């Protein structure tokens, strides 16, 4: 009887610890353009560059009682090539030809300036999170310059602490939304077409 009671107490204790401490998560999001774009170019070359302008690869923490052990990170080396591929795909959809070294061609620099994950500080369990992403565009063609900022955010509630797969999807969705907003800005295409 005593043994069964002790085993029951140990099980409850280990379940409680699972709720309090979350392990770090290294996410590998898959940003994708979520809309069709109207072609405004005639195949002109455009130099496309993607820059990670975040101060840190850490988005935030998953909260809980030990937030310092539950950091969520997205490595620059992981996200930049994916964003580069999507930016080049978007430029093609706009009717241009991405080119790495075309002399005197229009230039588009896409900078990821912010990627954040915020969950409430109090409480043992993560029940909600706010995920946000911001991009900056810098377009230059001849003597014309244009800069824009594009953000997206998502408030998500959870029945239980989100696993790595869930958080990867949420961060992917927010990145996709913000990136799509950048390329839907008509001025970006207009200046590249000059």
C-alpha cells in the first residue's frame, strides 16, 4: 500500500515538473509566399539580397517557471537561404530576373528586422503566445529610392504547451504573412520596373 502511494506521488511530481520546465527549441521555419503577384516587369535583371538584421537569433522564451531554459531560436544560417529563395521567387512572379551581379541593375534588399515570441511570464503553463515578424524593404533603381516596413503578428492560445512542430508552423505562418505583405506593396514593383 505504501509503495503504491509513493509511486503515485512520484508520478504526480514528474508530471508537475514537465509542466514547469520547457527545453529550448531551435526552430527551422519554412516561409512561403501566400498570394499570387501581378507581373510588372519585362524580365529585367534585379539584384536581390536578404539580410538578417535581428540583434539576436533568440525570439523569446516559452515561459513557464524556468524561462531561462526555454529559449526559442531561429538561426540566421537556417532562415536567410529560405528567405532568399522566396524573395527571388517573388521577384520572378513580379516579372523580373533575379541576378546576383548585374551591373547598374535595380536592387532590392529585404531585411528581417524582428522575429519575436512572447508568452506570459506568470504561471507554470504556457497557454498563449504572441508571435511577430517585421521586414524592411530597400529598393533602388537609378536615382530612385524607396523603403518600407511590413509586419505581421499572431496571437495564439494553447490547451497545452506548444511543441517544436507547433511553434515552427506558427513562426512560418507569421514570416510568410509579413514577407507576402512586402511583395504586395505596389511601389516595390514600380521602382524595380523603372
